[in-house]
């Protein structure tokens, strides 16, 4: 499957800096990078992926933070094989940071 570079870049822009110290909202970052219309569209696409992440059940009795983060990102990669490694790494770091 071909990599969706645009979506991957949007994920990286949204979650590549952990913690995000910019003070800028994810939506405004995406609008700045992609324009008003495309930025809004990508904001919603990224939001759906984050919702999917939030709905993945992790058995914390059997996972460390690192293994849970990998488990979640692997599940996302199976559902979205068009996301590149840089974006997946950003999701991994964001998940790990949020669940530390």
C-alpha cells in the first residue's frame, strides 16, 4: 500500500513534539501547514486516529509502558498501513508520554 505522506506529515506535525511546548493548538498547526480547508480536513482525520488509539484496550497487568505503546501503535499500523514510520514514532511517543 502506498504511504499517505500528507496524513503522515499531519500526524507528525500534531504529535511529533512531546511534550508540545508551542502553546499552539493542533488544528492551528495543521491549518498553518496545509491551509484552512486541507488543515481542517486533516485535523479531523488525525482526530479519528487518536480516537481509535483511545479505544484500544491495553491490559496493563501484562504490559510495561513501552510494550503497551508498541502494542497500540502496531494496532494502528495494521488498520492504517499507509501511515509512515515517522508518524508512527510520533504516535508512540505521544501515547507513552500521555500514559506515563
